[in-house]
C-alpha cells in the first residue's frame, strides 16, 4: 500500500511539472502581439497643420510683404519729407536731416581741423542746403512710393529763377538707425515728359536714379553750378566722376576726389540747352534719355550699378548714342 501511494504521488508530481510554461515541448506558445499602433499613412500632400492635433483657434502665420514691392509711404517718412521741404524753402534745413552718405558728399569743403579729422563738415552741408533751397516753394507731389527702407519722392517747385511753369524736385529717403533721412536731392529747371512703366521696387528706383541724374545734367537754373556739382558727384560711381573731372591739388586739400568746376562743365556738354527730356529703359540697368534742345534731339545712354544705401543705384557709364 505504501509503495502504491508513493508511486501515485510521484506520477502526479511529474505531470504537474510538465504542465508548467516553458517546460517540456508539448505545450503551445501564445502568439506575440504587436505593441505598435497603426499610424495613418502620410501622403505627399499631407498638411501637418491640418492633423487631429491642430488647434482650430490658431490662424496661419501671415506671409511677410516682400521688400521689393512698392507701397504707400509710411506716415513717419511723409512727415519727415514735408518738414524737410518746408525748412529747405525757408533756408533753415539742417545737416542732421541728411543721410551719412549725402552728408559726406555735400559736407565740403573741409576747412576746420574737426572737419578734416572727420572727413565731413556739417556746417558746409547746412550752407549747401540753404544755397540750393532758400526761396523755393515745394508743392504738388507728383509721385511717391516706398519699398522697405527706401522712399522716392517727386514734385513740383516754383520760385527764384525757374521758368513761370516751375521746375521739379526729387528726393530719395532712407531709414538710417530707425530715422528717415534724405539720401538724394535734386532741383531742376527742366521738364520731364512722361514716365516709364514700373513694376518692382528695383525697377522704380532704377528709373528714379537715371531720371534724377539726367535732371542734373540738363538743369539750367534750378541749382547753381557750384552747388549742383556735389549732387552730381553723389549720383555717380567714384571712377566715373574722377574720369570726368580729375581733381586739382586745391580740390584734394578741401576733401574732394574730383574738380567741382570740371564736373559741371562735363555735365553741360551732355545736357546743356535741354528744354525737356524723356527716359526709357532699353536693357537691364540701362536707360536711354532723349533730350530736346533748340538744335534738335540728342540721345544719351545711362548705365547703373547697385549702390550701398537702401534703394540707391549709381551711374557707372554715360555715352552719347550714335
């Protein structure tokens, strides 16, 4: 009896051990489940902003307006230009209204030790503004547009020795250290005929540069020759103004890299006697100016290169069309 009970107990133990998981070879194993959840497939046109987690209250990020698009002039620039033109006509405009580049161009001759040290004379620049603007009435804005940190501005001017119908003025403003400054200034007695079509800001500012340069070439009484020279020089690349008007020793001592007298003589060779003119674009950075003179019409070609201040394009070549 004891032997039978022991045998039965041993058999039960052996059967229980075989039933344990991982022991023996006869027990089936459970299939492993994939713990990863099915993810929705992303197609090539899937928009992550439109997924289930998108916040319907959030609006899409606005697209920034490109700086090469023309638009209305911001109030701060318009206020500055209006105040400057009023002061200019009253003879009270100050050098601090000018950009560093224009201040350097018109702030000569260098006479005082501080002028020579700094390479610019604010007093000379203030005198230049008084000489060119006092007694004029700047009115009737004909065209003004803004692109980024640059504004071009054209209008009518009357008074002094201008024809009864008046003349024209041109301004380019730039934003310098957060403040609007005058970066180019032209007063002319010559009438401009028509305007070329402009699309981008670059196209408009290039047309402004070519047109205002021809205004200076052709001017007869808007600016006196000695005061017109700095404006002409400022509109040209250094190599061109030096080739037109190599400086005398006295010019160099006063801070000029050209001769003011020679420069206005050269300008008169191209534009003297002009009654009216028109400008048209004929190639990339290249403009044709048709000048109407008593003896007939004359055409000159003006080429431009990019300047260093916002919206600035400088004259690099001038030639009479053949």
